[in-house]
C-alpha cells in the first residue's frame, strides 16, 4: 500500500534517511540497505575527505537535535565507489549527495558524477549551514540561479536540490520561480534550520563546540517549518518537479502530514540518529495504520490533498 513511484522506478515505500544521518561509512550505508527504508542517500560529499568541525558537534536535545558537523565525509570517490558497486546488485536507484564548499567545487563534483557510470539520482546540497565562513548557498537567490544554469549546461542525469527552510511568502515565490526554469527531478525541503542555539540549563553552557554553540536544528522543533516549505513548493513548482519532505518526521502521523502537503519521498534525520534504522519499520507501520483508519489504499489517494479553510 506504500509503493512510491519516483522517476521511472517504484520504491517499496517513500522513506529514506536524510543525508548526513547514518550514511557516512560503508557500514552505515549497508545498515540502511538492510533496513525497511525504501531507499537511502549517501552523506554529502566533497572532492577531498574532510574531518569536519571539532567535537562535540552533534547533540540530542529534548525536542530534536542541534549539529555543526561541518561536512565531515570520506570524499566523493569513496561514495561513488559504494554507489557503483551497490547498483551492480540492486535495481532501486540510489540517491547520491554532493556539497561543494565553492561554486567550482560543486561543478567539479557534478562533472565527476556525470562522467561516472552512476545511474541513480544526484542531490546537490545548497543548504549546509555549518561550514564556517560559507553562507548557505540557497539563501543567495542570484547565486542559486547562476549555479543551476551552469549545472544544467552539462549535467544530464536526474538531479535534485536540497534547500534550506524559507520563512517568507515572497521567498517561496522567488525561489520557486528560479527552480521552475530548470529540469530538476526534485527539491528536498528542508535542511536543518540553520544557526539555532541550545543552552544546557544545568551548566549555563552551549552543547556543541563549533561556532560558539550555534548549529542546525532538527527534529520536532522544525516540523511546522518543514511542512510549510513542502506545501509552498508543492503548490508553486511545475508538477514534473517532485518534492522530498524532510523535517520533523518522528511518527507515522508526521509522515502522513508531509504526504498530505504534497511530498513524494520522505526523509528522516534526527529521529534516525536517535532511534537507529529500526525507525523506518515503526514509522511505516504507523503510517499504514493511519491509512487503514482513513480508508486509503494508496498514498496517491491523499498525496497533496491538504484542505484549507
Ligand atoms: O554540518 C553538516 O555536515 C551538515 C550539512 I553538510 C547539512 O547539509 N546539514 C546539516 O545540518 N549539517
């Protein structure tokens, strides 16, 4: 009942990890492959391996998480090797995330993917909030448009973009108008809400070391913002551009709400970090129960059908 068509492939269900969570190493990626998730995505890769920011750089907090990982990853070749060997034994197209720390690095990363045998779907992360001195690209609208123009000058494989959250109706309009110019496969909303601050009340102290405690917020805190972004883009983008809903998915009800807003695939970040890959099985069971109670047989019966007053 949860089958989800995305591009030309039908996944068993819409659930995935959010890039960054449980996908840094081959071992973690294999865990996801063995889990009930419909498919999974690799950690955002840079050209060279990166150590990332000093620890502690991630903290579970009562209603979610705060992180300033700083793009630690094993480098694009490590993940490309994994993806190429994965696709030899699996038919489901894998998702592959890249996040250069400059325009040129993004272009080089995508040239590498383009030149490779990779047959899956590439996600260009334009929203990392945690590399000191590097603003989130997709808050700069002319730069985003410029990058996508260059990318689509040579990149012919399926491509999506990971966006930061927007908070203003004018920004939804402006970003959608930019994205609609390009043959994107999808947009993924949202990345963590950048540069929040969590204080440990017993110590009067921040909980992560980088950037004096500032970091991206995920989990329950972000669901209303995530739903707003999914809905805003679902109602503004060309229907060929699908939406991946990410942010605040802890339960089947959260997954259901993202689908109601128009998401096609769903990514779980903070709750995967807290609960491990068993989270997928639980959320899928909860989502199926909700659908049975409401009399829906397929996700298509309610996707995007949010009612207004
Ligand atoms: O700090 C990170 O590695 C990180 C990335 I690239 C991102 O896109 N989102 C996030 O919350 N952390």
